[in-house]
C-alpha cells in the first residue's frame, strides 16, 4: 500500500517473476507478518467472499484489492505498423529533445521500422514520441504503358522499323505533392538495317597467304535514332503543402453536457467577489451556417447548433413574481460577481506545436476568461470528492439523485412545497419536454410553454444537479466533483481574457466579422485568436504551489468564466460557434538563443474563406 516494492525474496522474486503470499488466503487471515525489523499489522478489511463464492459475479463484486504491475525494459526496435513511410517526414523526440537520424536512430522507410542507437534513445524510462507521414499502400500512382512497333522489309537486305511508346503516371491525389504529380512520357524511335555484299573484300582476303574464303563477304549497317518527350507535370501544378492539413484544431466541445459547475478562480479569492448565476446550454433553434461562416453547404445541411452562455451579475434585479431561483440572490448592494463552468479536458496537446486558442463567437459585451491547466475540483471546499453515488455502483440508484449537496429538496433548510420548493437552487428542469422538478413557487413552470424558446427563463434550470437523472442531454451517471481520473484540489493554470467592454479589438482577427443575414445592425460573428504561447497575451499564471508550474502538455482542465463589477446590472450573453486549440503542422524556422536580445512576433496561423471575408 505504500507504493514501494519490498525487496524481500520471501515476497517478491524478480528473477522468477513471482509475487509470493505467505498465506493461502492472504486477504482473509488474522495472521501478522514481519519483514526485517518491520512488523505488519493485521489486515483491516478482509474479503472471504473471493475464496468462497457461488458465482463469478459475487466474487467480482466483493473484490477490494488490486495488484498493479508496471515494468520497463530496454529495447531498440520500434515498429510503426505502417509501410511506405515518406522519407524525411519522421520527427522523433526523446523527453522533448529531437533525435538526429543516423546518429540517434536509423529508419527503414519501406517497412516502417525504427532502430534506436544512442544511449539516450534506448533509455527505458525515456518518453519517446514519433510523428511521421506515410503513403497508403493502395494509394500508389496509376501507371499506364502503351507501345507500338512496326517493321517494313524493302528487300531481304534492307529493313526499316519504328517504335512508339506512351507512358503515364497519374497522380492519386487531387492536389498532388511535389514528386507525385501526373507525368507523361512519349518516345519515338526509328531504326534501319542494311546488309551489303562487297565482293572486293572477298577478293582481298583470298589474296592473303594461307587464307581462303568459303562464303561471300557481308557488311551489315544498323542505325537507330530516338527522341523522348517527357512531361513530369502535365497540369503544371504541384503542392509543397495543400494547407488543408496545415493545422490541427482540437475543440473544447459545444455540447452542454460536457461542462460542469466550477470552483472559484484562485485569482478572485479574498477580493470580495460573489458567485452569480452562469447559464450554459444549446438553444433549441438552430441557425444558418451562412450567418456564421462564409462556406458552401450541402442541401439539407445548412444549419448548425451553437453553444450559449449567459452571465447574470449579482447586481441584477429580478421580477420575483416570475423567477424565484434561490441560487441567485437578489442583491442591490452593488458588489463584484463572477460565474463560470469547467470540464475535464482529456485531449493531449503537443507542447511543441500548440500555438493558438481561437473562438468564433457573437457577443457585444462581457469579460470572458479562459483558464487552461489543472484546476481545483472541490466545489464544496471540504477536501472530499463529493458524489451522488453513495454505493459506488456508477449508476443513479433510488434516492441518490440529490445533487452535490447530498440533500433532497425536502431536507434543505427553508423548504416549502408552495413558496420555496428548491431552497438550495440545485434542481434540474427542462421546459422543452416538461421534465424534472419544477423549482418555481406555486408550480410556476406551467406559465412557460414548451415552444417558448426565446423566453429568458427557458434554459434557467438545465444546469441543475438534483433530479437530472432524466436529462436526455447528459449521461445517466451520478453527479460528482471528481471530473478528472484523479481528484484535483490544486491550481496550476494559464489564464487569458477577452475583454469586450474595455478592449474589444484585442485578439480580434481582422476581417473576420460576419453579420447574420448581412444585417449590419445585428451583432456580428467574430473570430478571436489568442497567441497562448506569447507571454504578453497572458492574464496570469495561477498556481497554488509555486513549485508546480502549468505545462502545455499537461492541460487536464478548461474553465470558462465571466465577471461583473459593481456597476454590472444586465446579463452578458455570448454565443459560441466553436472554440479550439490550434496546432500548426508548420513550425518557426528561426529560433533565437535564450541569451539573445532579439525577439520574434511571428505567429503561425491559418487563413480560410470560412472566417476571413477578404
């Protein structure tokens, strides 16, 4: 349990590959053991069911202990499981350091096999990454060869011949790369064969002593001329890179169910901020793609679903006769507030390639923050991974759908079925299909119809955690604070901000505006591009432990939040078409020495007709 291998031959024999238990039933025994001078206590939790059981499921459900083995071994050959590797396309790194071909490794391109040579490359504890490109086995060029041969015999001593050859290599790709273009070669050939019978040669030879000819002398003259007309690029076009794969876009995801409630950003702690209401949802009504992007669409696929977030500052005044959601306090004292949501981000980023974060959005006011890194998941602040799943079944059982507060409405302080049906403000309710527990007093949910999509209260309760087992937009698993595989309670993240109130042009991509229905009076869709590797773009690097700094290859969480100052009295609404990290396939060719005073503002990005109108 201490995570350390006990180097005792009575317990573990590495040469045999055996773990030795001193008892036939080690997980159901009262015996104690002594290793060296260390005496081990009696096992606290015994599991006799794994030795005496009536069914395999009974044994599996009773299991409490697991043995995990992690080993490393030194090897020098890596098979890429791909043939036809494109020569020079490989990039091999060990612990982030690029290896040199011929010195650190050899590679067989035809078979896709890498042989590691240097000591650092064969280190069994090293982290090796291999990127490469390959030509699909069946995607070779189509080859055609035609030939024509003709001969004419003028006489038995004179013959003429001609040859014609036509060869084509047709490119497989619509945009062929250099060296893989459609090629054509035409070859013409003419030949002649003339046989002469010079009698004087016979006479001359007969006059030589001791020599006498027995047949008539022959002289054969052969001549051939050929001409080749190669055209290595019939279409006169080749692509160094077609730029359709010039970058990878790793999206954060636009589905409501991907996002969860979040803890307070560390940079706001002890600064007088109060958590206000943040809503996030996918509007029922889809919008035309052409309102968002300048792109061709296929018949029947001209609309798209967006992601919307609405921040309601703490100073906002509500009509309590219509909306009585106690999770939002009605406060006229003017205070600073914030609201947000977060998610576990399991898509690994390439630290050497990730350069940008882009968001295509529509909104005319608000201060939007993006946090990338490791983020505290302890919503209730009790250092426990709170969950609805009390029996660890990973399913919602009867009585478990309580929300993260662990209380049904009836058990919450101040509960009144008529006037205060949801004291803690955590109920889930969907007006779309009238599902869930209505959190409004006097069953006020009946006042909003199922198709009243534009009603500002229509999506108010979609982010609740109590009673959401019937939520069709989310997985039917218990709500929990543990978003990542491990329960994260520390902070270590990069923070950025798009400030539409005070600096709306910062990070905005020039000429990316697109007005819905070409109506200049409407709020346009705009692309914002944050150069996340530029220190000047940072709003801050936030850590709860100064010794642990965030790293781009260890981004496990993403948080989006907004804030309002003392003067904020109206909601901020932001529509998102997409948001994603950008990893260019191209990289900067100029690398300055750390000691150099020179700096580059060169940023790799992409331009497309979709979002760049010019």
